[in-house]
C-alpha cells in the first residue's frame, strides 16, 4: 500500500463514522421533510401518499382555490422573521465588535477570563435565562420599577411581548455565536498595517474603513451566518418573550406540527426556512472562496 493510499484509508476511517452519522440523522430526516412537504394532509393528522404541491402554493400564492386558499399572512410572518433575524445579527455585531477589540488587547490572563465569561451562559438552561428576562421586562419588573421610582414614567411601559423584547432576547442568546468568529478575526489582525495607515496620513475613520474592517470582514461574515440561521428558525425566544402578539416562522411551524397537525404544510414551511439558510450558506462559501483566491493571488 502506497503512502497516498494509506492516507486516504486513514481519512476514510476517520470520516466514515461521522459521515454515516450525518447521513442517518441529518440527511435522512431532511429527505423525509422534503417528501412530506409534497404530500396531502390527512383528515385527522398525518399524511396521505398523494402528490400535493398546494402546500407551497398556500404560502407563495399559486394554490388552487379548490384545495387550498392563499393567505398573505404567511409571507408577512416570513418577512418579519427575516427582519428580526437581521436585526439580531446587527445588534449582536454592535455589541461584540468593540468588545472583541477590547478583549484582544488585554493580557493573556484577563483575556482567558473574559472568554470564559462569554461562554458562561451556556452553563445555564436557556429557558431559565429567558424567564429571567420576563421578570426584568414585565410591567411589575425591574426596569419599570426603577423608571417609576425615579419619576421618569407615570405608568409601566409595555416592554414584554413585543418585537423589541424578542430582538433583545435573541441578541442575549446569540452573543457568544457572534463573538467567537469576530474575536478570531480581530485577534489575527496585523496592527502594523493599521499603524502604517495612520503614519501615511489616513485618519482613524479612513483606517477603520479601508484597513480594519476589510481584514476583520471574514469574522463578521461568519458570525452573521452563524447567528442569522438559528435566529430565523428560532421559536423558543418568541414564544417566551413574544407571547401570542409576535409570531415568527418557527412558531408557525411548531403550531402546524403540534396544534393543527398539518404535517405537510409544516414541512413546506420548514423547507422555506431551509431554502433561505441554504442560499446564505452557498453565498458565504462562494464569497469566502473568492476572497481566499484573491488573497492567494496577491501573495504571489
């Protein structure tokens, strides 16, 4: 056996169990969801094994009125979910980007301590952390009590069960997911290029836009993808902090599978979310590949 064939055998031996696991527990359920999205809903739940494309027509507007009725509310919920996910990405970036620069300049001891604090929320249940926010934001919660006691407001504010509360909760939950890729890019930042830009006459603002931001862009893009994808399909945070007033696509999918028992329509809704996630992943891979190719060409 040659060295090359031995390496290929070792690689197949290492990747084989992981590939088999993903094929069974990821690709298998995904295939089931795709097939189910094109089947007819059963009368009392479940599916009927007949081809039925009207599940997607009910969402996108090409449903046959004899079978399904198009309702624009689904597109409105989908667009609202995209908006909330995008605002979550922006909010986490605004928090994590300056924090990454501050932590990257610390000594090794304090740097490790701050990184530990970033990951500390993972040691507590998500539900527990979200209900703490309910106690903070409700009308008799900490925020309203402080504002009332200081005389800044005359009656409690409606902070809970709003879109702002969902964005706040999502930002809190996904801060570690944004921070890690951004911090990795900031830590690898070549500060000699920054000093050279300042020495050559570029001001701080121009240096940031022309030097710092492009060099840390891969971390920002990676963090944006990692945050946007789970935020788009999240249903726990909207259920706790949004209540029945603000519904996202994840809550709609949950209702179709559990309450309405319309599994094919729930699968079609899930495929809509998966399609957006797939488009984002492909765009991220293509842009990253082009950036790497351009960097390799400049290095030559």
